[in-house]
């Protein structure tokens, strides 16, 4: 049996205002409420609301056989409440079906794991509390920001009670001869690992509307046929997992409605379920479904799902990014020591990984993606506003 | 006395010291009853007849074209800004950018005309130099060409006793006007290409600068430093050179009381971020000072072709949130940043004058200025250091941070000193030069 494991990332950052040196100490807001509200409303209309509606229909129609998972960040939930409460309600309706798993992550979609383990664990537990509060849901599966993973992460997550599975990217240089279709164990054999099957996931997330792609247009028949073929090599009856992880904004935002992405999704589950040996599973079920000795796999270096390199270079490649993030984490301890909750909240809002993504100066193909997602004219601008905001934070700290 | 004055900058059309200097100078000259017809690189063909002191702020304009003038007169503008926009003045001229890597193109169509009626071979060479060098495809050169052609019309249209042209962008205009009107030409050197480029720079600009100074009846340099440059690099006849230092008059409505942004000491760089201004030395100082005084804040205010490089380098030096960039600041914002600063530094590699430190000192800020500057000749209550002696800059900044009382005392003395360096006095020197030039010119004509 091959189980398709859908996981969709739902995230919106708090974007900064064009924050100048002369704004420091003036009490001017750091974040661009207008822009954040506009983006949230736009994405809700184009993606969240129509896709949630579609998925709810599909779940009800297939009576428990179609399953999906979401990871929803704290900054997204907060902004739903501020700018699009109906979106939050529609997610609640989905979770209420029982076919939707919610994943755990850092509340602020941060890179804290790489810089401050205590802050990381704080944000993980804040997020779990949030899921309890909003959805009465207890998270058992963890995904770190941008699927960033290395062995040390599994050690940290193992120490947090209740997490049994971690999702990450099926990076070729780690997998080598191994297939991402099996459930693995982490290096210490204590946590279940699911690896994204990036070729097929990215066919939907990145290539779906690309007319230069030889396989364009991607039809349901074609895609299910490819999936069907994946099962040919498995002769011992082992359960396999096709992990299709992607940004939720793929639906209607990155791939516009006109591309046919909604129609694709509307017909996909029924086509899959026509095959007896194909189905859907939630990440939390995979450990029990793995009817074989799970091989352990080690990630000595950090990987992620971003860009061609699938490493940390989207956020931490250039000097601006590194100076910005190091400055932020040096402030954290001092802010905590002072016990100023408002200031801590601000620092955490600034810990969201998107801020560092906007500062990426990598050229080639990936630069386009960065540019698409950035509210600023250039990486330099993003850096200047961010550093100015950190200067403001430090002045408040000294007050 | 009536002056026809060409300049590339005048408030609100301003990017640096040239605009500030012209404004202060013109205002003071007007107060002596001197009349000035001002010509700027505006989009529309206009000149500004300035008759009273307040005209320097209100900028009354006259179109060359009668029809356009009557349309202009019938228009009602909500404010000054709207009126200036109609004429085509922006707040950010692209004046002193480096004119590098230029393609030469042969000959402007006006070359024959410009070369006609030249008598001596020297004169011929001069015009050859001008016409052969005022060529290029880039916007700035094209603007200078157009400005020069415009001057040809102005020369015949207006009535004036003397021509006063500021910096190389306006020299061709000054030259053509002198040629047509046979009125004396005074050229004013605020900066040479050597200063701007921080090295040899563009040869075409040198040639135009040389032609302008040679053709002029009198050359005014803004400092001894610049006069020496003109003599040694351009070989201009010393008898023709006069030195008039710039000055600084604070605007009446400026608010100057300190208003801190940062708790820690603030060290300010204010100017174009170009090689000439030594921004890389500023960064080096910051790195060394911050190692000792991490609570200090270094602010780089302005923009320029080195901004990006400096930004990247400041990040690579891991100066955290202690080295900040403001980007372009308008006048109001400049005043606010000055009110927040404790120490002003001008590490210019070559600064013909440097008005900005005078402004900083007027705010009571302790100034440290490059020895390679004209302003160093006129102030005593400021530290003067060779631009390259980074360790001494660092030592001085550290000393001032560690001794705030001394810093404030020095700032106060500097403020008193700068308040005495008024444009009235500098303008008086210029007025005398006008008179002497006119007298000499009349003698020549009667002979």
C-alpha cells in the first residue's frame, strides 16, 4: 500500500515598515499593519477560503479516506484573528472532521533552533498551547521552520513530551541510494522521520503552471499514473508513504486559480482512491503503518526545503543575514533578563525566518523566488529596515 | 550691478554643498542691492530674476517664451512646491556623479558656430577643448549640452554687467555667454574633478574645467587648498585666482536644541557616500571604536555610489545594530539627525571646502575634520586629522566619548566660532571682486 501524506504549510509573517533611523525612539510602529492586512485579505480570498472550502467538500465526500495535515504558524493565526477571522473558522471546521492533522512547529516560524535552544523550545511549547487553545488539538508530529532538520533537532524534539514524528526534506545527498517512500528513524532510532518526495511535490507547488515544463499541463490522470508506477518496486508488501509537502499558498496564490490547480485538486482524491493499493494517511499514523524494521538515517548537516541547494543558504548565506540574526539572538537573553513581555513579543515577531529570506542576495534562479515574496526593493533595504528595528529594540531595552 | 549667474544647484534643487553655498552667497549679495538673474538646469526654459533677499526663497521665475509666460502667470499654484514642479525642479539632482567609462562621439552640430570668430590660437585651442570634450551619451553630459545651448539664448535675451558660473557643469554656459556678450566672466571653483573622483577622474571634465578657468577673467577658489590644486593641476595663472572661503548662515526657523535618539554617544557621517568623502575610513573607525565603546552608535547619513559596498562591509564586520544607514535625507531630516548627534566626522580624502561641518558645529556638535579640506583653514575649535590616520581618528573619538564635558565645551566653543563665519562677510569679498573685475574690463575696452 502506498499512502499519500499531504502536509500544507500555512504561514504569514509580520512584514516591517520602511523603518528609518529617524523613526527610532519616536514610537512609530515597526510593522506595516496596512500591508500585512492587505496581504492577509488577498491571500484569504485567493487561497485560504476557497481551498478550505474545497478540501472540506472532499473530506466529507470521501468519508474518512481523504486525509491532510496542516502546520499553521502562530503569526498566521494572530493575523487571521486581526484581518480574516472567517479563515480561522474555516480551518476549525476542517480540523473538526477528524481527517485533518495539525503539526507542531515554532510559534513564530523562526530559526531559533539554529541559535538559541531555549528560545526554540519556548516557541515550540507556545505553538502547542496555541493549537490546544484554538483547535483543542494536541500535536504529535513536528516540522521545523522550512523543514530545517539535522540530528540535533531530533534530540531536542525527543525531549519534548508527545512528539513521535518529524517531517523534513528528502535531500538526495543524505538519502543517496535510499528511497524517500519509506518511514525512517532518526539517527538515535527514537523518532519517526518522514521525508518529502520533492520531485512530485514540486511538480504541483512549482511547476504546475509552467508552460516551459515538458510535462505541462499536469493532469490528474498523468499524476496518479506516476504515483502508481512508484509502487512497482515494492514486492514485499511494505507500506510506503508518498510525502507531498508544500506551502498551502500553492493553491490559488502561487498557482493561480486560472492555472486549473483547484480543478486538479478537486479530482485528485477520487482518482487515487480508484486504486486499491493507493490511499491517504496522516503523518501521525505512519509510525504504526510501517510494517518493517525502520532504518535509521543521520543528518549531520542541516537541510531544508528551500532553493536548489536545500540547505540554510536562503536565510544565512550573506553577511547581512548573519549579522542581522546574530544581533537578534544576542538581544534575546537581555530582553528575557529584563522581563519585558512587550519587548519579548517584538523580538519574537522579528525572529520569523522571512525577514532573513528578504535579505538573500543569491542570484540565479532562486533570486526570482526571493524577489516574488519580498515586500522590499532590494535585500539591502530589507537589511537596513531590520537593523534599524533592532536598534529600536535595544534602545527600548536601555530605557 | 546686475549679475547673470549659472549654477547647477540651488535649494530646493540640492544634493550637496554647492547648493548650500550658492544660496547663502546669493542671499547676502541680494542684501547689498546686487541684482541677480539666476539660471538653473530646469526642465522648462526659465530664469529667476532675484531682486530682493526674500526672492532667494520664493524663486520668482520668468519663461523665455512669451506664450508660456502668460500661461504661467495665469496659473494658480497651491504651494511653492507645486510651482517649482511646474517649472521642472526636483529635489534630487544627479549632479556630481562620476562620469566614468564614456564613449566619445564626435562633434556637436554647434561646433562650427562655437569655433567661429576666434582670433588667437590659444583661444582656438580652448574652444576646441570645449567642443571636443562636451560630448557623451550620458544624461549628465546631454544636460550640460542643452544647458549650454540655452545659455546662448540667455546671453542675448538678458541684460547684465557680469557673468558668474559655478563649477564645471556651468563653465561652458559661462564661456558661451562671455563670447556672445563680451561681458567679463567669473568662474567659481567649489570642487575639481580631482576632488570628486578621489583620483584622476574624467579627462573630459578636466579639459572643460581648464577651458573655463582659462577663458574666465577671474577665478574664485573656495579655499587655499583648492587654489593650490588649481595652480598645480590646471596651471592657471595665479594672478587670476582669488580665495573666498565659504560661510554658513543658519536658517532663521531652524530648531537646534538637542533631541537624542540614542542613549549612547552618536557619531555622525553626513554627506554623499562617495570615495571623495572617505566613507570607508568612517567604517574603519567605527569598527575600532565599537570594540572599546560598544554603546556608541555610528550613523552614515546620505547616499552615493559606495552605499551598497559600505552596507555589505559593515555587515561583514559584524557591527550589529551599531552602524546604521539613513539613506537620502531631506533638509528637515538632516536637521533632526544633527540634533541627535554628539560627534561629527568629515574624513574626506579631498574636500575643497566642506560646509557641512560648519552646520554641524552650529548645532554645538564637536567636529573632527580632515586636514585635506578647505574648512580646516577657517575653524580652530575642531579637531583636524589627516584622512588616512585612522588610529588618530579613533583615539580622538574615544577621547571625546570618554570625556563628555570636554566634548560639550569644545562643541560650545565651535558653535560660537561658526556663528561668526557669516555669508555677509564672504559676499562682501565677492562684491569687491565684482567691482574690480568690472573696472578692469572697462579699462580694457576703452584701451
